[in-house]
C-alpha cells in the first residue's frame, strides 16, 4: 500500500508555508552566525541555541505536514 499525494489548494498552502518557514529559519540562523561578533548580536553558547531552534523547527515541520496528512485522510477515526 503506497501513499498518494493529493495536491489541492490546502496542500499547496501547507507546502508553501513549510518552504517559506524553512527559508526564513535558515536565513535567520545564517545571519546570526555570520554576525556573531557584532556587539549587539553577541550571544553565549550560540550552537546550543541553534540546536534548540532546529529541534523545535523539526517538530513544527512534522506538525505542519502531519496536519495536512490528518486532514486529508480524516485520521484518526473514532
């Protein structure tokens, strides 16, 4: 049994939100890393901060794509 991807309007909406969210996150983390020596952006333990942000981002990404999957297949059925 294989999965079939239905790309209706809400599917494209969730996928576009997912892509925009990824681009914004990567650009923000890159900006912080490149300017980490600037006095106003100077933070301690920046890799630990990035690890936490990436972990929350992965969780949010799974929820975003999983919500579309749950809406599509009306899961779980009670």
